[in-house]
C-alpha cells in the first residue's frame, strides 16, 4: 500500500488489460481509431518484458501505466493515466522506478505536453526528471477530447533510476514568456537564466479560446523549443509555472 492508499501491481491478464483500456477511454475520450494503447499491444508488451501496471483503490482500477523496453537500457513509459489529485500518478511512477531497478534498467523516459502546467510541475519539480528534448508534432494529429485541434508538441524527459533526487536550487532570471489576459507575452531572452511561463489551464483554454491556445503553442515552440535547440538546459519548474532554462 502506498501513501495514496492504492496497491500498484503488474498486470498480465487480458481482462486486466481491458480494464486499463476502459480507464484510458474514460480519461481521454479518444476517437475509436485513436486509443492511447490497445489491449493487444498491452498483451504484447507484458509478454515480451515490457511494463504494464495498474493502481487499485479498494479493488477498483484508478490508474495504469504502460511502458516499452527501448535502446540504451531504457524503459520508455508510453502512457500513464490516473485519477487526479490523489497521488495515484506518483504511486505508479514509484512502482515503475522500483521495477526498473530490479531489472538493472538505468533510466525511464516519457513525453508530456509542455503547456500543461500541472504535468510539468509533477515531472520536473516533484519527480526530478530532466527535460532533454523539445519535439514538434511528436504524435501528429491527435483525436481525443483533451488534445484535439492542437499541435502535439512534447517535451521528452528522462528519469535516472539510481540517481538521488537533488535539492531544488533557486534561480533568478529574465522572463522570456509570460501570461497576460490568458495570452502569451514574449520578453527578452538574455543573461544566463530565462524563465518561460505557461498558461494557467491550457486544457480549458483549448475549449474556451482555441486561438489563444494556439498562440500559446506557437510561443512555447518558439521560446522554449528555441532555447533548448540552442543548447539551453531546463533546470527546474517554479511554483509560479515557469520553466527555468539555463542558457549557454
């Protein structure tokens, strides 16, 4: 049992994979031809040594994660979905890290939308994963209730299995991107540290003001993507929703 009062375990049966498929359908509401992962693929991943795990609360599935073995002794965590705000996602990641440690796997990678503030905070500030690449249109067009109508830019992160979590270091920098009246406002990119802000709620913004959401996508691509392409390193994510990028 974890702090989130859930039990996390590996899944191996078709019926369990079907439960995960239904859970992911409830979370993302994808088009029928665009599920995050199929029952058949979960069966293959599990059978060939990949990672398929579920988090249970009182016998009910409340989260799941699916990962595939990748090059360079890496587990790529393809998709994780969980009930929000209850620590289920953290319990799944903790289990995933322990699973890798038992098998001598050095690191875990995954992707997330750089515009989703809560995910950036969870991945970078809470877990201590490191953003290593900005990829434009990673998944192409996505047909689900959360991502439809937007570009699928993603940050690729890595989480070293044996690395101890480093203490957070406060940084002062120049604001390179910030939110004003729900729109992105670009600042100057200069000095050793740039702060790249995020929208308060990009998912709500996609529904309420799609043009503003797209403006954020293009601004994030230009500023954060551009900084990383030029060698900038994401060092942290602040409580105010800013990427801390070390330049040079």
